[in-house]
């Protein structure tokens, strides 16, 4: 990763694959013309030519100095590889990772800008989500609970170690560079270890109760369409995260944040309908590799899971 200086303060890194329609919505929400401190890097994950040309055409509507589109020419396909390419190309003091099918909340720039002149390692912003009818959704409810723990108990363990996503927070690029924090290049869950390592290594964080970014519901995303092979990749990523925590955290900290297998069992059996045989295979794999069966705190997350699962059923 280069440490060259940039005239911009914040770099937004966006992986994309056959999603020119979504990119248009995302870029409209960024509003580059009125945000002169922002640079955008779009990394195309080898979309078909029609989609790629459409993305290029959309980008021409925005200040050309502020937007860069590159192709993922590495041997590894996926958002993790694209994000690493964007991170290597970035030169700004701060970076934020966005998904092409999400959007920024109006006024996000006014919330972010004051933080770009601080020396925090990482800044968290309260999450939200948007459902298929463009209303506030429920997908983010489990993540919002981690913020509640912080605001009510001043306990940052959940935020640092349980929040599995990298959007809705900004990172000091020197912090990432100095600690060699990059994305795993797995086909799914490439951000899980990135979130874990950055949460563990960050010394100065700030937690904001303001919202800058929406996690949008998309019935074609990898989180809604899942094969058994990808599900297994997701499981083993979380097993590695669990091992990382066990190695680096105190026994007390680990007992509060360790991964449990019940969530994966429920996802396999109910959301993705992989059947009893495969779901029990997941259960035994998790237990064999050091995951716990269940914790009391999991029951609230399972409740949210069933609430969200109704939305997935409606879209099938």
C-alpha cells in the first residue's frame, strides 16, 4: 500500500459485479460534485462487457478527477480481492468501504467531515438498512444491539469483536497500512477477519450515534443467495475468527465474544433450507472446531433472524 499524499481526504472503495444500475444509485448518494474532499475507486470484478461499459458511461457524469474505475485482473475473484486492489490504489488519509447495492444517507458528508481531521484509528457510525419497499428495514437490528451495549454500558467488546461488517465506519489508512490489515480473498465473508483484526488492533476509536450509510436489501446478493459450498466457506471463516480471538483475547473477553454454532445451524436449516443432514453436519463441524453451542445472548439474535427471515420468504 502506497503512502503517497492525495489532495482528497477520504477514499470510498466500491467493488462491483454486473451492477451498473446499483452503481448509479450509489454514486448519486455520494454526490461527488458537492463533496470535493472525496475520491471514489470502483473495482470491477470482471463484469460482462455491456455492464462494464454502462458503468463507465455512468461515471462520466461525475468529476473525472474524483472517480477511478479499475478491473480486478488478479487471479482471485470476489469483493475481498477488489477491496484490496482499491486499498492499494488509495492515497487518501481515510478510507470507507461501500457495497454497490447500498447507499449513503443524505447529509452523511457533514457528519463525516469533522472526523477527517482527527487521529482516530477507526470511527463507527450507527447502522441502518432499507427494505425492498425503500423503508427502514430490519437487517441491521442485530448490529444495532452492539451499539446499544456501547452507549448504555460503555462496553466496546461487541463493537470491536462481534460486528462482522466493514461498512458504516471509516478507517485511518495509516492504521491499516501500519498493521498490514487486508481482506481475505474468500468468495464470501471476506470482510469478517478484516473487521476482527481492525477491532482488535485499533487503539483509538470513536463511536457515533449518527447514521451515514444504509445496508440495502437485495434479493440477488450473496447474503440472500447461498450455495452449500459458500456456506461452508462462511462457516470456516468464522471458525478462524474464533481461533484468532481465543489466541489474542483474555479468557473473560473471549467468553463474551466467542462464536457459537446455533446461528449457522438456523441459517442452514431455515433460511437456506439445506436440510437436516447438511445442517447437522454444520453443527458438528462448528463444535469440532471450537465453537460453542449457544449463549444466552444468542437468543435475541435468533429472534431478529426469524423476523428478517419473513422478508426473505416474501421475496422468493
